[in-house]
C-alpha cells in the first residue's frame, strides 16, 4: 500500500511541476490562457502573481519528491513526513480553491485527487 501511495504522490508531484510550468513559464501563452480562462490583458496583469504561485507548486513537488526518495532509501519516518507535508499542502490548496471559487471545481479536483489518494494510501500503509 505504501508503494501505491508513493506512486500517487509522484503523480501529484509531476502534475504540480506541470502547473509550475504553466504558471511561471508559459502564463501568457495562448494555450495556458485557454486553460486558465484568462484574456491577454488579464494574463499580463497577473503575470507576476502567477510566476510566484507557480514556484509554490514547484516547491510542493520537490518536497514530495524528496520524501518519496527518502522512503525508498529506508528513511521511512522522514520520508513519510515530507510526503505528507507536500501532498497534504496540495490537497489543502485544492480545498481552498474549491471553497473560494465553485466554478473552479474541476481544477480543484484535478489538483487534489492524486494528493488525497496518496494521503489515504500512505496512512493505511503506515498503520497496518
């Protein structure tokens, strides 16, 4: 069960690296604007905010990745703590998005599903 949890944590990390790429590197591109539903003007106005937010997503992915690596190298407690911190923050951010913008429910589920699965499986795997 722990291996499955780490698989979903890795999927969550990869997704958050992709989100980082969109927010920090391609925010004003046509494709990213279509994904986020922003106009050229909105994208230009929010470019700095998105750049910063993208790095939050990258850092969560890095924390999760280090936790996964730690668990695979035998550092179970440290690894689990880092994975929980990374994917827990991802899941919490998805809840905040859902509660603050109901029209963004699809995005919230997309960003939160893998982390929630990872949390549930990791808890179950560590408690058995």
